[in-house]
């Protein structure tokens, strides 16, 4: 009975950790101390099972958690791709192939499958076709990586700039270079530069329409 109780304590600790309901915190001081105490209790619980048995329990639960998490991520990515396909009238297979191609690009490897699928979904919502998404995704991903920009805002702003400038998606790389070079030579932030470009192009559109 005592052995069963110790196993249950270890299992509950692992479930709480892997589920995200409980996680180690290192700030502020009180939470740091509490996390250390919880970690110590967990180590003691594992050691009372015997290091071999305890390690087997930890490895078993952790392996199962990784498998469940991987399935969850795959399902989340697929649902985004299905939604994107519906927006532009493409099959799930076509969208999955697109995500796979983008995943092979060096600049896209900083993004996981879920974030790549989200990028595809955001561009599809703006009625960008498969070829356009493929042309725009890498420049957007590079800007996001460099400036840690919010993806939804970046996609909306980047797409809007291309449309205001009456440029095709194939010019996405040039636009990204312009934004980056302007930011590097300016005291303004990347977001301020992007918003400034949008304001200028909006003004030009108003003048053309007048």
C-alpha cells in the first residue's frame, strides 16, 4: 500500500508538470523557494521507490506525455491547414504539402509546425493563394525572427503594404529588405517603421483617388 501511495505521488507530480497546471518558477523569490521545495519533494518521492523503479516511472510517464503532446500539436496544425484550405478553396493535402515545403526552408526552421500552419492560415484569410503564401511566408518569418513581432499583426501589416504599393507577392522579399534596412538606419522601432510606411501609402492612395 505504501509503495502504491509513493507511485501515485510521483505520477501526480508528473501529470501536473506535463499538463502545465504546475510548473517551476524562478521569480519572484517566494515562488522560487516554493518551486525548489516542490522539486525536492518530487526527488524524494522518486528516490523512495528506488532509483531504478523511480526512473522507469518518470521515463514511462514522460514518454507518454511527449506522444500525447505531439498528437495534440499535429491535430492543432492540421485544423489550421484545413481552415486555410477552405478559405482559398484548396484541399487539405495541398495545404499540408505547402506546410511541408515551407518547413524545409532554412528561414522557416525557427517556426514549429503549429506556427507555420498559423502563418499559412493568416495569409489564407487574406485570400492569398498557395503560390502567394509560399512567396510571402519566408520574408514574413525572417522579419518575425529578427524583430520578435506579433505574427497576426505582422501578416496583416505586411499584406496591407504589398497591396497599398500595388506589388505582387513575388516582391515580398524586396519589401522585407526595405523594412529591415530602414529600421536599421532609423531611431524608430520596427513597428513604428511599418506603421509609418502604411500611413505614407495610405496618403498616396487618398491623393490618387482625389
